[in-house]
C-alpha cells in the first residue's frame, strides 16, 4: 500500500534553511509493555522519547488497533499507539500494519518532524507464522534530496531473515543512487549476518563504523545480543549511543539506539 501524504509539501516549505543533520532513534516498543508484559508503560515511554528531542523515530511492534486492551487498562489511549506517541512532537507519521488478528493489529511506525511525502509498507513475510514488513517512508528534509527512511523488523529464523534481507536489497536497488537512505530497526540478527548482505548496496552500520561491532540491545535489563541496527547510505553517522540505563532499561524488552546522521 502506498499513501501520498502531502504531494505539494515542497512548495509549501521553500523558506526553510537547509537541514544538514538528523537525530534518529530506533526502538522495539514491545506493544507498550515491559518485559513479559508485566506492566503497560506506553505513557512513560512517550515521555522518555519526547525528552530525546529526536527528529525521526523508528518504531517496531507498535499496536494499531486492539479491542481487548482498553477494557483491561484504564490508561489505554484512544488513538493508535503510533499516533499517541507522535502527539504534538512529530507532525507526521506513517504506519505499516504487518500482523493482523481477530482483536487487532501491529506493525512498524515512523514518527517525523519533517513532512512525509509518501510511504509504502512492503510485505516480506515468509510463510504464515511470522508477519513482517519493511516500512519505506520518503521524507522532505529542507535543502536535501528526498530522504528515504526504512523501518525494519525481520524474522526470528535465520533462513527467513536471509530472504527478507534479499528483498531489502531489491528495494535499495530501486532507490535513486544518490539519495540519502536510513535503515533502522529490529533485525533479530544475533548472528551478525546483515552487514555482509547489505554492504554490496553501499549500506554502512553506525555502531560497526564507530566501535567495530553492532550494538548490544537485547534483553533490556542486561543487553547481550546485537539485534538492532542503524544503516546509512549517502550520509554519515555520528555519536551512536545505546540507551541502556533507566528509564530505558525498564520501558521495553529492547533498549533504544540513538544516532546523529549528517546528510
């Protein structure tokens, strides 16, 4: 599904000064619950994300709808989780529904302080057990070429991830060769195979570039596995940080990654 959010947005914002850098955050929200679903903490998560003053937020496992939870949790938001998280801080958002079940759905979302020109949710599910997608959003960042932001949540099985990374490679091949591209999300890549598969497409990982290894992001209380990633093309990454301390260690089963990206 492709959505044209605002086809005339470039004409509406001609007076803005060129933006040379973006601060991004990526997080698997675990549907707004703590590890093992012990507590609903989406309002606390929203406050923590707001404190970061991030330009673009990549989110995985975000609930779009759920008919059961409002009856169980008195502070359940009326709006979809991605809209509740965006609130007044991020003017634009996109959502890609991946998993659909009788009482609701969840998927990936992108929150942006810059206009989203269009977006597409690409189904990369392998089989019927796990529903996965690539949420491809195109951002209007003043003074820049269109910035492509791809929010990723790959499968738990390595054979599935390999096929999904091949589909991601096809998407990258279809994009303009000189356009800035940012890929972020939960790759479930504990074997660290994604780098070698994305390198032929010019993608460089922020933490590998800075520290020689991907970030440890799971489980949140004691991060040991390198599941989450931030890749760029036609851009550079700076000051990558794993947000492993409180409150982040208690707001999901993953901890977030924050990176400055210069265009």
